[in-house]
C-alpha cells in the first residue's frame, strides 16, 4: 500500500484473505453472472477484490490496461462496452471519471459502486446518488487488516460513515491511553480480528 507516499508491505495470512472474501461477499452481492472491472494497479492491495476474489466467486473480470486505468475516456468506454456490473475505485478516480462524463452515463448499467482508499467526499456521494441507480458502498480499512475492514451501504444515506465491520472483525474507538470511548466521542480507530496482518 502506498497511499501515504511511502510504499509498505505487510504479511497477510491465507485465513485473513479467506475471511475477507467471505466477509465482503456477505455484504455485497458477488453473483457469478456479474462482470467486474479490474481498474486498479497491481501495486494497490484493493486489486485483490477485483481480481482474485472476483474470480474465486465466479465473476467475469474485465481487465483494464494501464492506459485505461488512468485515462477516464478509455475507462468509461471499457465499463460501457463490457456491460460491467461492479466497479471499485478511489474517490479521486471517480472524480476523474465524473470530470470526463458529467452525467456518468458510463455507469448507467453498473449495479454496485465500491468507493474506498481515501476519504469519500459527501458532494461526490450526492452526485452518485443522483446520477446512478447503483448501490453505493463506502469501503474502509488499512492494509494491515487485509484490505477492507468495514463497509457502509451509502445508497440512501445523508451522511458518510464507515459502516460496520466485516465478519470476524471488531472496531474500537479509543483514547490516547487505549481506553474504549463511549459512543459519539472522538478518538483513534483500532481494529482487531481475523484480518490482522502478521
């Protein structure tokens, strides 16, 4: 993962990956007849969902070339031409797509939009809610807890949240002494469970 500008690698167990696949697919419909666009660069951990996880669930994976990953015109064409059902991307990539296709017509047949890897701007959520009929998910999690640790269905929500932890995952909000804070208090997010890296 390199979102901080400093690439890092962590050791993830097979059990953590199996838990991730089961946990995400209990929340989001990964039916085998669907097509998912694989738009993520191979060096970003979220590619696992679009490739290996999708293949393990029987989906058709539509692989984007390096040029299609960065060129919104080509990305839009790939999504539309291949009748993609599912996409996953960062908010900044979605914004690039929106800058090219103001009406997001390339997403008219997309059924699930998974957004993560960066803070999700509320203004972008409002645009997606208005211009698509897709289910919209906010995906949250650091690399050290096997890609995504929590998912929120934002399709009809009026605010952004990270939702609930996936299967076999716990999320705590703690103070500087690592004491669990009551609901509504600001603190640090700590994650426990089967997804933890070694």
